[in-house]
């Protein structure tokens, strides 16, 4: 039996309800074996009062709970995570933050209790329901023999926990993510290829919901490409911002990309096999852990896969 303490991060969009509940639940139910944290991609800035009420009445810790940005956990001195669980409700169209490091991940999406309308009793009941669903998942997680499971077996167990009662309907765990611009043909072809291979990816329309600076820096680093290779020139303010100046630092280029997301080249795809700028779109096939089936043709008629799912050319 290992004495190691595992760090676990619960991620959501607003970090005011579900991820807060999960943080408190695991810190108590984990009995000292786990250290739980929570964060959001677009934090509300305050914890929902009903989350605090439900936790307090059930005897779970509320001291120190706060709504915070995921960037805090991308800092050099941040704790290294062993597990990252997203608890957003994909079916409601939310944009879940994506953690691009190497911890074990799973999607445990449930409906957002803070989005429930109705009487005060109905709104509070939604928080009790979320508390119960998350507690069931966390009890199942803490019961796993972490030291005795191979990585892929553990991943399967974590994904199975995410499919328990109350799971967001009609979505599989988020294993493939595409930073997508629907106006771009290459991005559309890449998305279609992912779906052709049997994956329903998590689609982030980055012009509407751009990644944070820290997340963008991590994504770029994981591609193994120089930062300039991920900057788009055509149809962007690249020239007028003077970004063709070769003396500009990567920090300055990152600042420009965050201020003007149109400068982020597309599509970026994240999968268990890595991160890549998928230009041309068939580059995404190297990121998908299954062999494609059947023919695939791009929007312009270019054949990518033949009838046996083999690459053309």
C-alpha cells in the first residue's frame, strides 16, 4: 500500500459550484490520501452560496474554498497534478477547460446546479443532487487500488466512473479536443476526419472562447514547434502589429496571440497521443489511436483515405 498523497484537480468553467463541491468532498472522503484542488477557465470570482450551504450542512470543509482561474495551476511553483477531472456538462454546450499536461484525466460531467431555475427549494435541491452524484463518483475513485492498476486499466475505470448516474447524456469522455474555426476549410476537414474515425471531439471555437495565455503556451510547447509556426499571417493583423520583426520575443508574440486570437493558427488538436497543428488536415490521423475505416474526401474533392481506410498518396 503506497503512502503517497495524490494531487487531484477538478476543473469546470465557473469554479463556483460543481468543482467546488468535488474539491471539498475529496479532501474529506480521501482520508489524507488525496489533496484536492479546483479551478475554472472563466471563474465566477465567488463560490455559490448554495454550494457552501450544502457542504456545511453535510459536515464537509468550506474554509479556504474560492473561485479561481486555472492559470494558478500552470505556474512553475504550482503543485503537480496526478489526476485532472472535468465536471462540466458538455450536453449543455459548456466549454470545458483542457489540461494539456500529463496527469491521468477523465470527464465526470454532470448538470450545473447553478443553472437550475425555479423555487428556492428547487434550486437548493439541485445542489443536493450534484453533491450526491459527485460523492458517489469520488467514493468510487477513492476505492480504486491505484497502486495495483496499469495506466490503461486505470483510465478505463476513471472513464467508467464518469458514466455513472447523472452523467451528461450522449457524450463520451473528452479524449480529443480541437481548437476550431468553423470558417476555415482546413479546420472543418480536420473536424470531419476526427468524426470519421469514430471520435466526437470537444470543440473549442477559440475565437469565441480563446485559451488563456498559460494554456496557449503549454499547447505550443507540446507541439514541439517554434511559436512562430503557430501564428497565422493571412487575414490577421500580423503585419500591422509588426509581428514580422524577427527580434520579437516569444513572450511578445504570445501577448499578441492572446490579445488577437485570430493570430492563433488552426486547427490545434489535442489527443492522448499529443498536440499538433493539423495543417494539412490529414495530419490529425497521427493523433488518433484508431485506424480509420472507409474512404474520406475533403470538401474540395481531394481524397485522403481509400475504401480500406488507407491514406491516399
